[in-house]
């Protein structure tokens, strides 16, 4: 990682990032209110019909059906006797089915365990007799449940408003302090991977170079939530591209580019994409398995970002060509795609969703997935010179603030499209750190505010620059890539955010926690370094945090390569693992600076260079000179002995 300069960024450099106070419309939720209101009206209608069946002494079967609609398993209360055991069993099944709905988009399971079961019970022989006493018990339970939900909602809203006032009182000072203390962005000319970072990068290269059907070093638990292979592959690609773009932009066509391409193509397998068949079947009750026309931002957003980062780092636009990619859902449903078609799908889905943000699993909108999707459009625009993100950005921002942000400025991770309901209390610190990371390149004001909240409320740094986390929730201490207890997510998200905002004190302190964290089980073998007890997903995020720099993510996805890099000399071939490239950049468009390490020990190696001036003599400092050929290419021999720097210039 480049050594941070001692100069501080002037606060005026950050004036456009200042929006310390939480927006007044945060949490207003007009679209949420529309869908939640419709959900309530449906339930009230069912409740009225249920009670009416008793008032008008309707058929007993209708009465049993009404009880079952009031509350899951209500029909069992109506039958009484031994059948009362069916009520707690049904509640347990409904809880399980609700989890399946959330985790896999399965809308069939909760329907079967509530209204479906009510209809089944009404048709059964035991529902033939009247049940007068349960007309009081079941509505009472339903009323208690409703009052609890309303009480929780009101209490949560009141707490958010109170917390909003507290945060608004400290945010201006904290944001200003962060800006004053922020280290200036490292110059691209000063960026160089250090041996520890090279060792970790080697691990990702090794994994990327595994055979297409070799899934060792990946986590295989399930393919619906965060441990799914698709997320591991995308993060693997991000890590490789991020290192390439920031540190070795003039290394193109070699082993690092090949590794990225391997990962992007490995993604295009039934094993990775078959989840969408099942989510379409039980989530949308459809056999139209097209993977990106409607919903599924976990494909369009995440995968397009990987494709765009690859193109931004290497200049290779092969995946933007029509039908460049084949996405097999099963053996008979294979869909063609490209980065261009995925970008178009993102725009269409954003425009067609009432929330602007759209669903991952059918009917469930994940905030982070949608932030990733907008980042993908920004990165794709940077490559193509288009402005797709700008077409949707303001609409996205408004909905994000109104329907996915609480009144206190924290962001709700998940909301049901159909019902407007959300799942509360999933994460705390990691949630706010993640918002800061993911919004840095698209909504800088939201990013710095989220980071300021995180630094103020979740961290303390003593006089020795030791950082301690506080106020954590359960999921803050879980690795989402393997569902094991771990500090990996907390450390990765806080490090990424601290680096992005130039908070050197916090970043160095978190990095120290990582380096001394025995539970991660750091392993080094033949120069390859990895954390054995951390999932591949979080290995990638920890690595990106380690190599990030001030506004590094912003630069990686919003700033095209300079003309000097795009048109100047570049290293196109270096044998891996004999040669490790720690730095490769053209400063002027006629020179090339390389920093290389041997993979193991001192050795002589060959390097192939391109885009030199044809038939020209170049010097390598004190390491000799060479001539380019008529095509502007050359193969040079270099002795690598530890850190080896070459600055190639015209004679």
C-alpha cells in the first residue's frame, strides 16, 4: 500500500461531501406506506369477513376459515381439544415458512401455512361443527399481535426521531473533524503493493486459476443467500480488478488480467445460476426463467460491477459485445447477455419499480444490492462515456432516503416489495459502515454521514491509537460468507470505509486488529498468504480494505485510465509466479515504471512490453538498455532480487 502523505486534505476539498444533517424526508416512506396500507386493508377485510361469519351465524366451515385467516393456525383453536396442539405447530411452521420467504423468495410456503391452511381446515371433517367460544379467543390473540406490532412500530419510530436529534447535534462537528484529519488521496504514481499485499493477491490469483469445475477454496452451503457462489465469484473479481486498476494499470494482458477473465467466465455456469429457476418458480409462480429482465439485481448489479471493473482496469471491452456471455439457468434455459444488456436491464428495472430500488429474491428489496447496482452503472458509464446512472440517480436517491432510510439516518437493509414491511435489527455497525463503503462513489454526502455516525457511535480510540468497537449487534460478528461467528465483516467494512475517507488513525488501528487476530488463522505457504478461517467473500473485502486509499473506491469505478496509461507502454507478459508485479504505470505516455518481485528466490526473467515507440532505444536506469521492434514491442531480460524497480524511458 502506498505510504500516506503527511499533508492533510483541506476541508474545502470536501465541501461537496458535506451534508452532515440527516435529510428531513428520511423515513417518510410514501411508497412503503402505500404497500403497507394495502396489506393492512387486505387483513382488515379478512378480519371483518371472519367476524361477520359469526355475527350472521354462517356455515361452520366458513367460521373455521375465518378463524384461520385471523391468525395462523386459528382454525385449530376453533376445533379445540387435542387439535389445540395444531396452533403452536402451525405458528412454528409459519415462522419457518416466513424465513424461507425472506431467504429464498418462496411465497408459496407462507401462503400454505396461513391462508392455505385456513382453507384446508375449513374443508376437513373436523370443521363441520360450530365453535362459539373461539370467536373470542382467536380475535383476542389477533388483536394482541396487532397491538404489539403497532406498539413496536411506534416505539421504533419515536426512538428514531429522538436518535435523529442526537445525531444532528453532533454530526456537523464530527464530519468537519473527519475532513480536517483526512489524509490526501495517494497519487497514482506513488501506489505500490507491499509484500504482504502481494502475498494475499497471489491467493486470489491461485483461486481464480482453478479449473472451471474446481470449487475448492470456495464455500458451498446454499445458493440463495450471502454464502452463494455468485457472491464469492464477484468479490474475487472485485479484489483482482481493484488491485489492477489502482496499482498496476500498465500491466495488461498478463496473468492478472487472465485471472479476472477466468472468474468472470466461471460465473457463467448452471451451478452458480440455477438458484434463479427455483426462485422464479416458488417466488413468482412462473416458468419464465430469464435471469435479468425482471428483478434479480443480485445478478445484474453485482455481475455488471465485476464486468465493468474488469474493463476499467484492463481496457478489454470483450464482455460488452452482443451475446458475449451465456448464462445457463438449467440444461435447457440458456440466456445470452453482455455488460451492455445488463446495464439496460438495470435501468429498466429501476424505472419500473415503484420504489426505484428493485428486488433480489422475488418481492424482497435489499438496499446493499441496489447500491451495488448503481455503482455498476457508474462504473459502466465511466468505461463507455455514457450517462445511464445520471438518468436514474435522483429518483434512486429520493426513494433511498424516503423508503429505505430511517428518520435517524441509518439504512434498513431489507424491505418486502409486496407488503412494505421490513426486517428490523439485522445489523448495526457493519450496516452503517457498509452504507458508507457502497455510497462513496454515488452519494458522497450519505457516505461521509454514515461513516461519521459509525465512528462516533461504534468506535473508540485511546491515546495509543488502539481502536475498540462498541454497541455491536449479533450479525456484526458473523461472516456472511460462511455464517460462522467472526469479526471479519466488522473489520473489513470499517477498514474499507476508513480508508475511503482518509481516516488514517482508524484504518491503521483496524489493520492492526486484523494482523493480530488469531481467529482468522493467517497462513503463508510458498509466498501465498490467506486467512484460513475467513470465507472467500470476506477474504476479498479484507484485502480490498487493506489496499484501499483515500477515495480509492471512487477512483476505481468513476475515473477512466489516463491517456498516458491507455496509450503508453505497458507490461503485457510476465510469467507467474516467477514474476510478481507490485507496480506498473506509465507517467508520461512514453515511459513505464515497474516494481517487481521474484516469486520465491533471485532469478532471471523475461518481460514482454508493448506500445513502445517503434524502432527506438530505451534505457532501464542502471540496468541496461534495449531496442523496440517495428511493432513497438520488446522482450527484455531482468534479474529479480527482492524488490526490483525499473524505470523505462527513451534514450
